[in-house]
């Protein structure tokens, strides 16, 4: 692949809800380069989460095309493999499975990827050590703090070494100290693994640390489409 | 004995005599009725049980939409999720069948503490639901199989076709 070609190419994307009455995304164009750290900001309800969900292939656009790492998300039929391998998603609430341990939660995306149980456990331990939770691998989410849970969620998102990490207000519910830790972790992941990071945030201080800030308003991007 | 019997029948035309236990069914269809009722109750029990299990599984799928959503979001295929649920329910069924059978045996034993029932019924472990009856009519037989279902075990004395 040409190194100038964007890893994410979004063009003319429309997404409606409520039988078309609600245009959550109203013609979005956006390109993101490999390894870029993009922050998406904008008022509540402007479509940030909707855009991230489309990128994570949790939903499909009504119009337009989304090509991520060579996958045409609007047209592809089976996206399980894409979801498992190419993207990792971190939600505002951790969305961990409360009955599984931290280690098991991190292993969930690895099922069906051809690893032995032992490889899965080893990789989960490595990832949890990387996010600073080496001692908590056997704890379940209710026994962890919000910041720790969010770090488990980041470890899970990285389980299959994706090219792209999507994070929807990952620090929104955290105090500033644990929020900063989570953010530093995302920066470290990006630095060390060259992962493309797209982060939705309301916090100007966090947005300021990104390579580029994408401003959204009423389902559109308000400040240009290409890399800065 | 037959002379006595025919003498009685001639003298009292509104009486019927029987000379052996086998002829009991000539006059008393209660035994067969009980068998039929027993079968009907068994079928009902199986039906109600099946609906109960189905309901539990459907509810668990509804309650677990969040969990299923998370699994799908991290790349599990629908088939993998379905497989997980089926394996879980099978495991649950096995454990429940063990408990249920043990409970059924215990209940059929317990019911014998009621004198009126003890004089009428004797538990038979096995029955219609088994491919082969296990023939445990003899009291005290050590060889028995688990009953197919709880509530299936009580059987009328002597009237069993098995
Ligand atoms: N599944 C859905 N069904 C119906 N409407 C939806 C759905 N998801 C989002 N919307 C609507 O689409 C619009 C954009 O929602 P979205 O969640 O993308 O906003 P957001 O920018 O993430 O806001 P916030 O900053 O509050 O998280 C909102 O008006 C929302 O009500
Ligand atoms: Mg949102």
C-alpha cells in the first residue's frame, strides 16, 4: 500500500435514525493517515459516537463509503474478522463482561483467531502488564476502579494487534489523574506500535495533545477533511 | 371353586364372581384407568418441563443482549455466540437432569410415608420413557435405573404393562 494512502477514507457518509427523520451524520468526508492521532470534538448529539460506531463496523452507513485498512465497510458482507483484527474499540463505559476476570476479558477477542489457550493467556498477561495491571489479571471488573477497568478495555481493544484504535470518550467518567493515565497509555501505544488512534473527547486539554482536531457540528465536519 | 362361583352367579344374577386375580380387570377398570392417567400426567409433565426450559433459555438470551452485543462488537460471529449459548444450555441441562432425577427418586420415596399411598403404590424406577423397562417390581431389588423424570416413578400395584 502506498504510504500516502489514508488508512481511513470516509466520503459522503450519511447515517439516519428514526426512519430517516434524524440525520445523525449528514455528509461526512474524512481521511486519516496511518499512525495519526486524531481527536474528534463537538457538541453533544453532533454525531461523534455514530461516526465511531461506523468505523468499528458496529453499524452501516445509509449513504457514502468508508474504507478502512482496505475493507469497504459499507459493502462488505462479513465484518467479524475486521472487528476482531483490524480495529479495537474503547467505549465511554468500559463494556467489559462483569463475570469474567480481567485476563479473560482481554482474551475474548482472541477466540477464533487460531491461538491456543496458553497463547491467549500469555498475550493477555502481556497486555495487562503493559497497561499497568500486572497484579490484577484475576480480578473481575466490579473489583476494579473505573480507571483500571478502562485500562482493561484498552488491553482488550489491542488484543489482536489492530491497526486502528477507536476510543469514545474513554476518560469521560474518570477523575483527572486516572484520565491522564489512560491518555498517556493511548499515546504510548501509538508511539510504540504505530497504531492510528481516533479519540472522541469533550476535553480541550486532551484534544490539544492530538496531531489533529476534527471539529464536528450537526452531523458534519466543520473544519476540513484532510490531514493537517 | 368354579362351582361355587357359578352357584353364586345363578342365585344372585346381579353379582359377578371372579376366581383369580387375573380376572380382576373384568370388574375393575380402575387399574387401567390409573395407568392411563399416569401416562397422561407424564406427558403433561414433560410438556410443561419443556416449555419451562424454553422460556428460561429465551429469557436468558433477552437478559444477555448486552453481553451478546459486546461479544459481537469484538468480532465474534453469530455462529460462535450461538454455539456458546447451546453449549451452556447443554451443560445446564445435564446438571439439571441429574438433580431432577435424584429429586424424583427422593420424592417417590417420600410419598411412601403416606400410609394410604404405601398400601396402593410401589415405586418403579424406569418406565414408558425408557427403551426397555427395567423390571424392578420386586420390592428391594438393588438394580434400578434412574427414572426418566421426577413424578414418573409411582406406579400402581400389579397393573403395570411393563
Ligand atoms: N441508535 C440510535 N437510534 C436513534 N437515534 C440515535 C441512535 N444513535 C444515535 N442517535 C441520535 O443521533 C444523534 C447523534 O448521536 P451521537 O451519539 O453520535 O452523538 P455524540 O456526538 O456522540 O453525542 P455525545 O457527545 O453526547 O456522546 C443524536 O441525536 C442521537 O439521539
Ligand atoms: Mg457519544
